[in-house]
C-alpha cells in the first residue's frame, strides 16, 4: 500500500498563509469592508469631538467668512495666503448646509468613501488583480492615520480625492465629456495644491507610451491640451482676482516664499522651521502679505546661494522628514481634543501601531518593484509607474522646500496599491513553490 505523504510544518504554514486570503473572495467582502471603513471614520467625529487648531482653524475661519459673504479674507483684509481651493469648497458647503464644522467633517467622510472606491477601481484596472484590489481597500480601511484625518478640516482628504478622481477619469474614461470633467477636477486640485500642475502632462505621456492599440496620437495630444485649457479656465479667474486685489500678479497664493524660507534657513533641520530669526525678517502681515512673500523668497534664495553646502546637507534630512514618520494626525488631537491627556497612552499606542503598519506598507511598495521586474507582464504598463512617479515628484518638491509627513498623504493610496499587489504576488509565489514541493514528494512516495 502506498504511503500517504506527510505535510511538513513549513508546508502547513504555507497552506494556512494561502488560505488566509480566501476571505477576499467572499461576495460580502466589499460591502462589509466598506461599512467598516465608514464606521471607523465616523466614530472619531461623533465620539472624539475636537476643536480645529492651527491650519484647520484657519481653513474653518476662511470657509465661514466666504459663506457669510465676506469673501476670501482674514481680519477684514483680502487674502490669498493659502490657495483658495479648500477654503472655497468649505465656503460653498457652509453656505448650502449650515455654518458648522460638522458639515466639513461629513464632507470628509463622503470624500473618504469616494477614495475607497477610486482606489478599488484603479487597482483593478492597473494591477489587473481582484485580490490586490480587495486587499488594498482592506489595508486602507484599517490605516489609523487615514482614519484620524477625517475629523479635521485639512486639505489632505479633499485633495487626495480630487487627484484620484482626475487620474481615474483620465485612465478609465475615453469620451470627451470625461476629458472635460477630468480637466475640471485637475483644475480644482491645482487650485488647492498648485504643484500638481505637471501631473496631467505625465498622464498624457503615459498614454502616448502605452500599447499601440490604445494610442491615438493626434487625439491624445488634443485631449491633453483640452485638459490644460480647462485647468486654465479654473485657475486664471483666481489669478485675475488676486492681481486686482493686490495690485500685482499673484497666480494662486502668497505663501510660496514663506514655504521656501521655513525649509531653508540657519536653523533648518529638514522639516518646517518658523522660529528662526531669518524667517522673522520676512515681517509678515495680512495687509502686506505680497511684500512679505517677496521678502521671504529673497531671504531664502540668498541663504541658499550663501550656504550651498548646508542646502545639500538638508536634502537627505528633508527626505527623511517626508517619508520616515507617520501618524501626524495625533498632533491635531493633542491640540484639539480636550480629553487627550487622559487618554494619552491610548493615542500613543495607536500611533506606534500606525508607524509599524506604515513601515510595512512602504516596505511592500518597495517589494512591488521586485515583482514588477519579474511579473510585469501581468499589469497595465506604463500606468503602473504613475504612483512611483508621484512619490518621486513629491520628494523632489520637498527637497526644495521642506519635508513634512503630511505631504506624503496623497501618495498613500498608491503605496497601499503597490503593497497589496506585492502581498498577493508573494502569496502566489509561495503557493506555487509549496505545490511543486508537494507534487515532488508525491512522485517519490
């Protein structure tokens, strides 16, 4: 009688690892995961009430002012210190639905829900893996820092939603109506963070480099030009308003010089530093914000010219501050949640868990490069490279200005996509290896 081959401890662990993905195949997985996603983000809004502080307080105040008919102003003076995109969005919401921060928080919840489905569909289309798409939204669902942001009126959720939506529309929809909507969405995103103005061009380039069967050279170039024309239609009126208000050309905002100076000064350590004597010399006031911005830019550029060695030394520090840490949303709870000190150990523990989780996501996104080199034929080229290009783009911007953890927030859906796909590819490789080992033992039994 032939002997029944024994399964080793290693094989047993492999089978368990493979079967652990079976939950992703359930018909109920996506609706249950989405309900959990919403519940985890709604809970802090209802059970951890916060007051807006720092940037979120500023955005709240400007949004309320717009809703009251005061225009985009601060202390009675017109402003353009931060791009108007997000305060303008809040102003419309407050005008329509009531002047309360809860309205903005509910908008965050809805946009986060939109991000859930946009990431799901982008992963399906780009990585051509249902398992990776489902694992990706599960990872997004339980990502603590992403959960925490929902309570605060900051640009991150709004901008990330717009960016994912614009990219999805460009990749997945070919009709002219969708091109117009994509251009409008990119325009609103640029009105929030002007640095993304080059990303549509990258998408057009990817389209032209794609499979010949999907490329229509003349049409794709024209569509790219139309996207930029629509973006200009969004941005130019704001530039005209600024020019009329301030008496000189101000394209989008008046904080570019300050952002450059706070990252490049004698006390600079790679992050945002505003208490250096050189930074104080910009002598900011709302009334003179254009002049202060000009002075800040001149001071920063002069310091860089005089200290090229130190500027170079700051580059790795800026990259470190951009990518090394995560969980910065805890600071907002520390400033705005009145019972923070009572529950500080819990907040600290969650932040450590988040940091480990974030580290694994980054490691997974790096591992995806290895699998792309081996199994790249299974994904959609060159779209699969967009996330990495975005990560590099954000890094280059931070190298010039400063590195802050919140700046990598818009890239995290892409990091999660890569990590999820790498995990699925690793599972499949292990399963094939164990299956081959098992068949070999059967033949020799």
